[in-house]
C-alpha cells in the first residue's frame, strides 16, 4: 500500500520515462483539406465530447461523422453541437455489432473516405464471473472487441490503398492491467490491445497509424450503467465470501476510485485530440498520469508477482491506507485541474 502511494506520488525515474511528450502538432494553417473523422458511440460520454471537440476545432481541420447505434439518443449531441451541426459535424447511425450497419455508414461518406477512425463505442461489466451469463459475456466481446475488428475490416483496406490513415482506439488502463471483478471487461480490452499491437506493424508499412488511448476511470454513463447492472445482477450462484467482497468492499472501493481519480470526458477528449493532431502519433497513450505508475509495475517484474502482490495487499490487507491514498490522489487530481485552468486563463 505504502508502495502504491509512493509510486503514485513520487514515481521513480525509471517510471517517468513512460510518460509521452508530444512532438509539434500538425498545423493545418487553413490550407490542408479537412480530414474525415468517424467516431463511434457518440450518444454520450467520451464519444460525444470528442465529436464536439473535433468539430469545434479553431483551425477547422476536421469533418466529423459522429455515429451512434440509436439515433433517438442524438438529442444531447444535437443540443450541444449548436452551429457546428451539419457544418463540421454530421450524425449518422452505426451499430458496431452489425457489419451491414457499418458498411452502410461508410458507403454514405463521399469516396468512402475515412481519414481517422475513432473506435470508441464500448460497454463495461463488473461482478463475480460465475454470476455472468455466457450471452452477456459474448455481447460484451461483440461490442468491445469484434466491433473494432468489423470497423477495421471496413476501413483499413481503403487506408492502405491511400497509404494514409489513423485508427484511434479507446482502450483502457484495464487493457494493460487486470482489476478485481473486471475479468471480462479487462479481457476484452486486452484483446483490443493485442489486436492493435499486431496490426500496427502491418499498418506502419502502409503509412497508417494506430493509437491506443488508455484512460483510467472517467465519469460518464459507463459508471452509472455499471452500478445499475450490478444492482440488478442475479448473484445467487456466488458464494457468501465472494459476495461480501463484491458488495461490501469492491462496490464502495470502486466508487471511491472514480471519485478520486475520475477524469471528465472532456479531459479525455482533449488528450485524444492531441493524439489525432500529432505529427507522429504515439502507439499507446494514457490520459491519466496518476494511474501510470500502477500500470508500470507490470513492466518492472516479468513474473507478474509485483503488481499481483501489490494489488492484493492494497485491497485485502491495507484497505484503510488505500482509502487514505485515494484522498491524497483526489487532492493531486484537484490541483492538476486547478493548474490546467490557471494555465488556460493566463
Ligand atoms: N468511463 C470509463 O471509466 C472508461 C475508462 C476507460 C475506457 N473507457 C472506454 O471508453 C469508451 C467510451 O465509454 P464512455 O465512458 O464514454 O461510456 P458511455 O457514456 O456509456 O458511452 C458508450 C458509448 O458506446 C455506445 N455503444 C454501446 N454499444 C454500442 C454498439 N453496439 N454500437 C454502437 N455504439 C455502442 C453507447 O451507445 P448507447 O447509448 O446506445 O448505449 C455509448 O454511446 C468505451 O470503449 C469504454 O470501454 C471508459
């Protein structure tokens, strides 16, 4: 636990090398053609915030195709888009679990030209694995992993032909490091990471970039849906000890983590914007520097025991200290935001 607070607050030099600093961003300067950016899952959260951020770009570098599976949920985006609606932002239907829906959407874009694909649509899942139905596990993979595969199958061949393009994938820190009661969700993001890591090699040969965005907790509908599902879950197949850990410990702990470390979708959109406009986009990019030392433990010990033991101790043996560390992290997050606001206003 002490280890946890120490690595978070005072990351040793070997951990600091993992933070990415951007080379100069692309300056459109008004003479570059606007790039078509297709974003999935724009009815709420990160997708909505990113679609707005890109469409409001001062340099007008993007035409945003903001997609969602259910157009009846487009009111929030329409209301916030204001004047950019139907100028730099258009809304289209796309369900990532349906190849036909993806094809229809891409076919409706002039010359099928998707310069930047942002694979953002996704869903979460928490709870004891023995309480989850195979159908719901498969549905999650169909969205989080196979959805990405379908989209890539649709746009990657065109990008290779044009010898340019950028595939930006909303992964998660849980695609790098597993977490208690997040077994299935984490597995889906590990699948995403492995897929992209392999594909990136081929993509590079064709001048196509792939970037994995890895947020920590983000305060969106995602969190609300998780707790709602947890409240309605049939837990009758789990034993009492497991249930106690999940209900009495994990759910409270998870809320505290979101509370202490949670970023806003706008913050994640801002980071993603940097990746999209970078001349040399990073392959991996974590949006929350407070979380980076935790994922880095993994690289410090190839046996895997260091992060496993650190998490085990922090959760099951030193939970009071763990909560105290969260309060410290909350304060650091608040100070980081305050400094960012100050820098913006000066
Ligand atoms: N929030 C976090 O803590 C967090 C942390 C790390 C990574 N992420 C990742 O960030 C991404 C966005 O999540 P968020 O936090 O913005 O959550 P969110 O507010 O719940 O947004 C998820 C979006 O995905 C859409 N979606 C779900 N299934 C879909 C499908 N079959 N086809 C098309 N769209 C579909 C949802 O549409 P509906 O409204 O129709 O359901 C919604 O627009 C996800 O990939 C998530 O795994 C989130």
